[in-house]
């Protein structure tokens, strides 16, 4: 399976300047190549290369490999756009959003990610340094920071391209690694049910509760602070807003990684599979009052589910997704379904048999029972592979983002 290892580069000011010039030149060339592809209807790699390869090298000082990657990135962006149009992700044909997507060429952000292959980038993993091609020549001895686990994975499994990314003034390399999977446990002794929520991020059928109150309090505080700074609209307020960008997302991602590691380790240790709810489309199905919308929209249940799935796949733990309907209203002891069973957010009390339990723990037991039934009927593990390593080089109109690529990152 493919994983993406993210390492932080520590360039000197001179090295950072060369990296910035390279990233800018590559994305300017990609935007120009996109215009040519749009005008000439040449959106295949071979056709676009004939039209743009030589001029891209001369006008922006790109090397042969860099020019090839710029052209390939442009073609990949149009392939992605075509797939999104076909799938209806950009609305119906003729709609305003659809026309906006097809009537103009794709534009690449100047700070968008740029791929580097082994001809353009060489790793000295033991020394924690890389040598990288730039428009100002080969830059050697660029230091990077990485954990011991990341270094081991890079040394053993790095394969293919790496992406150069700049975020908030910092430089990163996203290296693709081909990591072997453990054999799937085809005969789990049981399943570990996981109920995902907002107040409690995850509750297991064993009774473990990973509370989300602290995270939710932090989110409310951050939201109030952002509102105050946006109202001020002063230069210092804008600087503070920029400094705090993505801080909440980083915190939530770190918590999700830790919860996923705990859940998968427990399932592997006890020889069990993992049962999750299929929550696809829940945001569209649920109607909420205005005070609840921000909290619901910031619920990163999909990310946590992805983390659990890829970590489970790596160690051979089967994952089964079950129908979430009425799991919170069904008694885990007698099976009675009643809306009144859910006494409050925290407590469940069955109106038929009198069984009382924590509401989320009761739901997780129902999820576990449904997974057992599905497995007995011959269901297979549905844990997906980590999302493929997509690049975030396209500007406002591309739907695939770098977040999808980094969800399998080993940075936590």
C-alpha cells in the first residue's frame, strides 16, 4: 500500500529563495501550458508535449525533467476535471458552476506543489539532507527534520516521486512510499464496534470513551477569536489570523491519529475486526439549527474513519462498514427500537426491558452486532487503500486537494 511521508525542510535563506523561484517558475509554466491545451484542444500528454516542451524550457529555464512534470501535471488536472464533470461533481451540464469549469483554462497557484523524481531529487537519509534541482542550479545539502520512524520508512520503502510543498512560509517534501501490508485476518474472533460522534469523538463496544469536549471548547474559542480579528480588520489582526491558520485542523488531525492508533492496536492485539458506521452523505441528510451548524461542519468524522481504515489495512485488521440507521435508538440487549429509548445525549434507557447504559456505548454494541451478522453472511473487509497521492497545484477550480493525499501521512 502507498503511504505519504511528510518531512519538513530546513533551508537556508539562499536555498529557500532558490526553491521559491523554482516553484513559481514551474507553476507559471503550468498555467501557460494549460492555456495552450485549452486553446489547441491538446490535453493528452504526447500532444501537449509537442506544443509546449521546448518553449517551457527556454522561457522559464526549466530542465528536461521539470518540463516533463509540468506538462504531465497540466494533463492530470484536465483528466481530473473531466472525471468530475462526468461524475456530476460540478453540477449539471449548462449550470453556472459547470460553465465556469469548462469555459476557462485551469489556473495553477504560484505556490502549488511541484513533483520531483529521482533525477531531480536525491536523498541522503542518514545525514537528513537532500539535494534538489532548482532553476538556479542544483542545491545541495538542504537539511530536513524527520522522526526515527519516518527515516526508517523512507530508507526501506521510498518509491516514486516526491512533492515540494510550501505552507505558511515553511517547506515540506511529501515522499511516496510503497509499504507492504500484513496478511488480512480472515477469521476475526469478534468485532470492535466504534460509534463516532461530536461530544464523544469515538466510543468503543468495550466501553472506552474518547471524549471530544476539550476539542470542542477549543474550537469555540478559536471561532470567537477569528470573528473578533476579522471585525478589527487591521494589519496586526490580519497577521494574527494568518499565524493561526490551520491550527485547529492540525490539532484535530493529531487527535484523530492518536485515536485511530489506539483503536487499531486494540483490535490487532485481541484478534478482532473493526466495525464502523457508513456515514457517507450525513452532512446533506441532517438539518440543524443555526447555532449547531458550525460545530457539525467542523466534525472530522470522515478523516478519523480514513485514519482507522488505512492503519487497519496496514496491519491486516478487517474493517466492515454497517448501516447506521437506528443504532442510537436500538436496545443492545433486547433489540427494541424506540425514539424514547434515547433519554438524553448521554444516556439510553430501554422502554421494554429497562436496560440502561451510556448512549454511545449502546450504539457501539449495536454496530458490533451488525458487523458480526454481515461477516457471517460472507461480507469482506471493506477497508479502502489510502487516497492516492494527488497534488495541490491547481487553483480555485480543482476539486482534489492535498488534504486527501496527506490523510495517510506518518507525520503524527
